[in-house]
């Protein structure tokens, strides 16, 4: 979630949106399926790879018998590779690549975000980050061979992951935590409306939120990214995990969009947790995500 105050937000020319990496990196997560053979069996390999003229740095986590491979895609925050989340996934027999975001940690390039006065949800930046993630997919595919390969990420990754999946045929599945199916500008309208108030849904209705998103004038003018346009072109399975009390994205509107896509026979699923907000990195949501990856990977292998 955004840590800036609303007053500071209004002073920044370009804004960030829904941050996710803190929630992904929190320690509250499911235990490995077999703690007796935990980190001892996980091999770690520091790697570098190139994307759009810069070198990105990350780490591959290799379990003894992986059933699938994933690349962790960043949210909006200025964060390095997500080691704890990667270790968790690897302990559950998933080959994982996590890397420092462009312009962060040991990765080259320029970071875009409000901390440096730039727009990190511009079409140009989202597509650039998608190219970085796509290069990461190419690398993990070389490591994993025939393993089903997917993308997992939270929040802002919901705009990036579909772009990667539409452009890189190596992507077999995707898991999106607290991720929008609305446009970038619609998300900003909702975020400014909730203004970080944790009691927002105690005092507003779904109708209030939808009318505001539809009619509120934009504080910033730039071309919007609409993930639905890309999702319409995809045929790979996808899982969305939502918290109903989210004040960064309008969850019920996002679910409505997914239901419309499902009517078009898109293999998309979602899980809604009524008591959670934007942070869905909790035991049950992550457990469901891990089991879903295992099931879909088995299906993919059987259909090849």
C-alpha cells in the first residue's frame, strides 16, 4: 500500500499506485510441506541477465524435485529481490527466480516512482517492466527445461503480468494477488477516494465507489493501461486472490470483470477473503495459490 499522505500525493506530479512488495515479503506465510527437508534441499544461485540494454541481478532457488517454475513480479515499491517469498515457494517444490527491480539493489537501469518524481504506471514504464519480467522468464525456462512456467506477483504486477503472458509464449500460468483488472486511471480515482482510510467500507457502499470511479475527474493526465484488453487475448490459466476490504483496488468491480471474461471461456479463477484487505500474503491465500500452481502444472504436463 502507499505510504505517502494524501497531502504529499497531491504535491507529486507523477504518482505511484498500489504497492505490494512489503506484503509479499512479510514472514507470515505457510510452512513448507516438509519442514524436515526445508532449506537444506534448496540450492541458491545468484544470476544476472540482460533486458533492454541493462543488466538485472537476481537469485534462482532450486528445490530437489520441482513441479513448476515461477518468476516473481514486483509491485510498485522500490524493493530488491523477494528472498523470503522465493524461499517459501521453493520449499513447496517450485523453482523460483526473484530479481532486484530495475534501478534497485544490484540491478542496473533507472527506477521510476514517486520517490524520484516519475510516473511508474505510465504505459512506457509498465511495458518496460514487463520486458524485464519476460527476460526473467526466458532465464528460468532455461534452468527448468520442460517445467510448466508461470508468473506470480501482487498489486501493480496485475498490469504487468498479463502483458508478459501475451508476449512470451513460455508463460503457462499466472497468479495475481490483490491485482487490478481496472485501468490505471480508474485505480487512481479509487485510491484517492479511499485516501488510506481503513474504515472506508464501513462508511461507503459499492455504489458510491463505482459512481466515483466512473465520474471523478482525473488528477493526472496520461494514457491508461487497461489489463482487460490483454486478458481477452490470453488462454492460459490465471488465479486472482482478493481481500474484500481492499482500499487500493475496488475488488468487487475487478471480480465482475473476471466473471465477464469467464463468460468468454477464459480459464480464470478467483478467491475472495472477506476479512482481508490489500495484503493477501497470509497463510490460507498463499496455501491456495501454491496448491493451485501444483494442480495446474500437473494438468499442463498431462496435456503436453
